[in-house]
C-alpha cells in the first residue's frame, strides 16, 4: 500500500503532475456521474432520477417498450419508487408524469397557450406538415372546423348503417366458418374498410389493398430515425407516404374535373372550392388530413373493440345485462333490419360498457405536452421545455376518483364524473375529433357481438404487444363465435 507523508505527497505530485491531474479529474467526473445517476433528485420538489446526461433513463424506457408488460410498466415502477409525482429523463428531455385531475385541467385547458404538442421528426414527416396533428394554433382551428364535416350528425347516421351492414356480414361469415380469429385483426380491418369507404368511397381491391399497405407502412415507421437511406424504416414510411400522396392527389383531380363523383367526405371537401379561405382546405391539406384521420381512427378504435371483448369475457354479470339490453332492442325491430342512430340512443347500459372499456383499456396511456415556460401545475413547479405528460391511466385507476378501479363496473357511470376525470379522448381544444364516430362504432360492435353471438376466449394470455404506443394484447385476443340461438 502507498504510504506518503505530506512532503512525500507534494514531491509525488510535482514528479507526476500529468497523472495526478488525470486521476483527480477522473475521480471528480466519476463521483459527479454517480451522484446524478444514483440520486433521487428532489431539488425542484419533484422526486425522480434524471440519470446520466442525455441518456437519462432511456435504456429502462426502451426496455419497457420492448417488453410484454407494456411501456406503462416504466411509469408504474417509477411511481412505486418515487411517489405519485415523479420526473425522469428520456433521450435528453425531462418528463414529468402528471397524475391528477387538477393537473390535467391546467394542461389541457391551456393547450396551445402555455403548453404545446411536440412530435418527433419522423412522425411529423410521415403525417405531413399540414396535418391537424402538427399545424400551429390558428391553422389548427380552421382545419378542425372544416374536418368536422366528416363527423356531422348526417354523416354519422350514414356511418351507423354502413358499419352495421359490414359488421353483420363479416361476423356471420366468421361464425359459419367455425374458426378462431384474432379480434385485433378483425377490428383493425373493418375499421379501416369502413373509414376509407366513408372518406373516399374506395371499397374495391386492389386500390383498397394498396392504400391499406401504404397506411400500414406509414404507421409502422412513424417512430424511426429520420434518415432517407434505402432499407431503413423511415425511408419505407416516407416512400409509402409519397404513394398515398399520388393516389389521393389523383382522386382529388378526378373529382374536380367531374370525371368521378361520390357522395362522401372527399367530395364535400372538393365542393368547398368556392368558399372563403377560412372555410376550405388546400389539396395538400386534404391529403395530409385524410392520412391523419385514418391513422388516428383505425388503431385506436380497433384496440378499444379488442379490450371490450376481453373485459366482457371476464365479467359474466356485465355481459348478461348488456346482452339483455341489446336483445330487447332487437325485439323491437323487424328481422334483419340495420341499426339506426335512434337504436344507439336506447343503449344506455351499452354506452356505459363502452365508457368503462375506455377507462380501463387506456388505449392512449398518457397525453404528452411541452411546457412553453416555467409554470406551476397542481402546486408543482415545472420548467420551460419539460414534457408534462397528462397521465390518463393514473387518473383512470386512482381509487379516489374511481372506487375499486380494477373492477370492470359500467354502472359506476350512473354517477356524473368530475370534469377532467375521464380522459380516453383527451380534453380541451385537442379533444379527439372522432369521439362520436368511435362511440358509434363501438356501440354497433357491442350490439352485434352480444346480441348475435356467444364466444370463447381462445387464449387467456394477458401479456401486451411489444413496441406499441397503443395498448393491446400480444395474442390479438383470439375468439371463436357461436350464434346465440344455437348456443341457447
Ligand atoms: C376509441 C377510439 C379513439 C380513441 C381512444 C381516441 C383518442 C384520442 C385522444 C386521446 C386524442 C387527443 C390526443 C391528445 O390530446 O394528445 C385524440 C385526438 C384525435 N383523434 Fe381520436 N381517438 C379515437 C378514435 C378516433 C377516430 C375514429 C378518429 C377519426 C376518424 C379520430 C381522430 C382524431 C383526431 C383527428 C385527433 C386530433 C384532434 C386535434 O388535434 O385537434 N380519433 N384521439
């Protein structure tokens, strides 16, 4: 062991100046890194581990993304360690997960003013610069206003019949085949087909198949490194986007020249040509938002349908009561008649089942925003540039907000909820534009499934699909249908 007197030490330093400087620096940096890595940083009132500069807790985050516990596991683990409020750092950005109704209100009611949505470059490029997702406030208002045509009462009434017909035929076919099928695949395909038919009247292969493939590639490559190198995911997504641009651009041109006419959303957009500027969209705005509507509506609605089947399969009491309501609606209608908006209005228990599914399913787990300046959220100080993620999942599972939160209990919605306590569709100026279409699609689905069939859950595996920002089962929730009258 080295044993030096004071003089000896001075002599050693003089003789080994370089080595000593390096050693002191190394010890200093190591202890600094250790401190940032190991400490639970309370400096600004929010506990949490920011970890190493830039990387922070990125490895843990991406390992949760890649696991079958799902990405929310990352949040749950930190909440257990640090408490309800915590902060973390992922890829150079500080994130705070906001767990309260008050926090949700502060953020979502001040969207665009004190908080903004920030997309990663790859996502922005694939949905397009003129998508409602990415445009600034003023343009957002105009685009949102014009797009609401697609969700008018008359458009939704038409959607009910169309979707019901499609669904009834496909379920009937599946039941007759006697085969097991994955609810996720089924619901994804039918939501896509119904939306594309309503938006632009494409119902025929091979164009439908081409659009489906390109939308899949865009969606699958939305979170990728933005490098245009052949073979890379971003390249594939951007190429698919170019193709969609061409296909939708061609359709717009044919509608304008009168070569093609259909009574659909695209036609209503083209017919706005003579309207004032704030009442219409440019061709590129139409294209970017057609892509956006399909992306925003398909996977979310499909996942919600899957969770509905899963939760109902596990709650016989709820299923029986729901089925009774749906059969009573059927009994009032002529045999084989399609559902109407009035029928949906009679599904009061069905509607609560849909809400409870969305509360527990948490299709979008949290809503990310960035703070535009230093501010206080629910008594907690947050700095400019931090991500403040409205943690909808935490609010939906908070026992102080929803009693016995892990129980699938639609009757809890007999009571009126506090504002900002039910967030599956967000809130404020960015509330889901497709909220009514999603509810309608789910009610029709619930009606046909429970009023027409019994089913068995063919794989009870409750692990989640990897690498998904929308929560769904890894198994795809396979079921086998049996017509109700046969099973009785
Ligand atoms: C169960 C199904 C659905 C769920 C759970 C859902 C959820 C959401 C949520 C939470 C937001 C807000 C995101 C945020 O604040 O960061 C949102 C926005 C949006 N959703 Fe949905 N959505 C569903 C279905 C649909 C459908 C069917 C459509 C269209 C056909 C659609 C179109 C949109 C659009 C365009 C926005 C952006 C609104 C804006 O920024 O102004 N969604 N959705």
